[in-house]
């Protein structure tokens, strides 16, 4: 797991804030130099204002980070950002003043510094407000939402639900609460949110529903074998939050995969366990790269799409594209697109061929599949070019260029708990399995372990390496 403080998003925000601060000082310099009236207009050549600008850049970089500017946009209202901007700017002025005193720099225009301070506070506030409202609008429209399931139904659970309802624009949605006793089923917890299940049925619920975060909002010592439920959620890649009274020691629980962090969730302090990459900055860069690359590749490959469409039509009746329901991140359903490489009634013929399955686990693979379209189907599957229409899934944000392959719902129904964690990251067009030597001879368990290895060791460099090796696999026809 990677730390959010190392996030590329934060680095971009820091750079933007410094650019705004530098621009504010330069703008203040020209405003002061060209003010109306001889008494106010003009600036002396001494001191050197380039040195003042450098001191401001350094001081603001330190003070913005020091004052806690770079907090989560999702988990905070806007007011704390404005307060931090004020604190940071005034702290920056103090640091610059100390530096000028130590360096014996005199004669700096106080009016210039005053104009700069007003401009900088205004522009920093405006930039943060635009980012805040843009993200808020995206989440209000149903994008980038996170589903929460709460264990407990008393005061702590009410506190969490109240916080979520108060800050709906954060994109968090409460699915319901789970309790220990059957008599609590159906009980209203807070403003229409009810107890929808029992803790003993938690595994089945997590398997069959989209849950991004599981929040334990009751004393942990009340939950018999509570560590089992944490291990289960952790193994599935679901983020776990624990609302204190910090009784984790009662369970003697030590996470095997997840990292532990102490966080503030909409004003409610908690301990979180997360076993998937949480570097939001680098994940944002990954998503941006996916979208731009998919758009460019679709334009570049459009002649190939037309050619392959004609070839499929020539050798087989039916549609050019094949679509199939798959499961994405944390079980979100979507339709995946491929060039059709099999005869039109391939799904019906599968029942007749079931006994010939050469793969273990809940997947189906056989050599020389009789359902494959002659010539064109074999070529597309051998080179994996049948996957190219999934660029449209990437463009829609349902998939990534690199990530665990999206499974069909029937396969996931047969997953073990630890295998379910492969759904905790956005699925991809290619992955470690795709570039593995003799990939079609790998066992199902080995395939799952490759996907979890990808999640646990994820980095932008690894994604790039997988893309390069995938290109080599396509050129050498390593598929089946």
C-alpha cells in the first residue's frame, strides 16, 4: 500500500498553488508599479524583487504543507480549506519577514506585499473552490461514488449515517446496517436507513453486492470471531473502518495484507484497513492516461476496425461485435465489448462442450474450440486483437488499459474469499496473466495469484512494462 502523502495529485496541487502564488506576486508587482497617482505608483530597483519572489515561493511551499492544506476533498467541507489558506498565507508572510530580516533586505514596498497577500488569498481560494465544486458536482451526478455498509445500529452508526447525510456531495452512500440479533432486522437506525442483515450473513452480502467500505460502528468485543470478518473483508479488498473506542486488541487481530491508517471520515475519527493501492494521485494519472490513450488508439485504429468488421461479416453471419456482462470494480456490472470470434450461437453450444473443459476453476477453455470462426477468429484470438473494442470500455471509465481481466458473474459466484480481492481494482484489457509464458496452461489459482500480485505491487512503471510486453505478445501471437 502506498501513502496518500506521496500522491501525485498532491504534488500537482502543490505545484499549482506555488504557480498561483508566484503569479500573484508578479501581478502585485506590476499593479504597484502602474498605480494611478504619483504618491503610490512606482517601485525602487533596490531591493531585488527576484530574491523576494524566491523567498515567497520557498516560504509558501513550507507553510501550505505545514498548515495542512492538502486534505481530502471528499471528506471535508470547503470552509476548512479557506481557513487553512488564511493560516498558510499569514504564516508565509511571517517566514518571509524573518528571512528578509536575517538577510538584511530592506526597503520592500509594504503596499506591494499587501496587494500580493490579497491577490494570493483570493486566487488560492478561487482555485480550491473550483476544484471542490467540480468534484462535488461529479459525485452529485452519481460518478465516483462509494458504497458503505455499517456493522452496528446504535449511537456510533447513527453518527456515521448523520455525517454521510450531511455531506451527500462527498459521494458516500449508506447501503444499510448489519446487527448481531435477528430481532434487530428491519429496525430503523437513522432517517430511513435500516438494519438489513445479520453479521453471520456478512460474507454472502459482500459477495453479492457492491460494497466499497465496511465500517465497524459497534464495540468489537461484542462480535464473536470479529477478526474473521475483518480478514474476510480485507481479503476481498474492501476498505475497513473501525469507529473507536479502539478495542482492536480484544480480537488479537493483525492484518495480513492491509495497511492501518488513522483517518477522519466526514468529521468522525476512525481506524481504516485498506488492501488496495490508495495513491490517488498516481491512480488519477493512470485514469487520465487510459482515457487519452483509448481516444487516440480508437482514432488511429479506426481503419483496422473497419477491415476486421468486414472480415468477420465475410466469414460468419451475425454481428461484428460481441458483448458480454462482466463484473468490474467491487462487483459493478457492465457490458464488455470484443470482436466476435465465435459463431453466433456460441453461448448455446457451450453447454454441449462443458465436459471438454481443459481449465480448472470456474473458467472454460479448450484447444481448437469448434465454435471459433475459421481464419479470422483464430487470428484475432491468437493475437488477442479481439480485445481491441474494449478501448470503448476504457473510454467509458469501466476498464483500464492494465488491470485484472473482468470476470463474468457466474465465475465470481464460485470464487473463494481471497480470490474476490481481484475485483478491488478497476479491470483491464491486459494484465500479468496476459503476458505470462504459456498463459493458457496456467492453473486458475495461479492466474488469481498473478492478479493479486499485480494489485499488491502496482505502480505506473509496472503498468508501462506490462503494456510493452503485451505489444510483444500480440506481435508474436502468444494467445489462443
